[in-house]
């Protein structure tokens, strides 16, 4: 099954005013519930990087894990979870990033990425780019080389690409 933008738009559920008034949340669970669509979505997110040498695939908590783990398996790469504070059981590197109101923090294990390893960062949605940018900075702290960032959905009107500089960015569908 191939996925095109129109099919994705028909199967991604819009939830107005979630998680707060004025936000339209893009619910991808209807796509994930269809085995063929889920497999095709994983392939579509991974596609431009399928022939690139990648050592680690970083998945951003939590929906990024849904795509990053199967992509890592398909690429023969390791999977690295980037999590909210206090969720990882070993020594971590931390990166604070700005939210619309306040800040948040992401963490990953200090030994998750070795210097020189080639890293693909994966998440479900690229919105403002703050979370992905924090993950980029974490990978750089550990000496990893960013191959690119891949997303299932991009909310282009929020201009998150601007936060990611010269990084190669791939998104399957743009709103």
C-alpha cells in the first residue's frame, strides 16, 4: 500500500481545541490502526534515508518512538529514545528548549551515541521545531553526526524548519 497526501489527510483525525483552545491536534492513531497503512507510513517516513548509512535512529518521546523503532530495525541501526526528564534509568545529557509559555527538557543516555556515529532523528510531527532542535543539540553534544530529520506530518505554517538550520528534513505530508 502506498500512501499519498490526500489519503493521509483523509485518515488523520483533526481534534479542535486539544490539548488547549485554539490548537487543532493531528491524531495519527487511525493510520496506525491499519496494519498496511502503518507499514506504508513507516516506509514513507524512512524513504529518503533508506540507502544512507545510519548508525542510530533517535526517536522523540512518545509518538516519535512509534516510527523510529521500526525504522531502526529496517535500517539495521540502533534505536535511541529521547525522553522527558526522569524517564531514563542511567546517566543522561539534558537539553532545555523553549515552549510557547515556558521551557521543557529532553534527555538521552550519555552513552547512547558515540562520536562520529551517523544519526537520523525521527518524530511524528514537526511543529515549531523546538523539540527536534533540542534533540539535534543532544546528538551534537555526544559527538554524533546528523544525517537528517524525518517526520510523518509537518505543520508548515508554524515554520519549524527554521529551527533546524541546514539539516536535511523530510516530511511525508505538510499542512
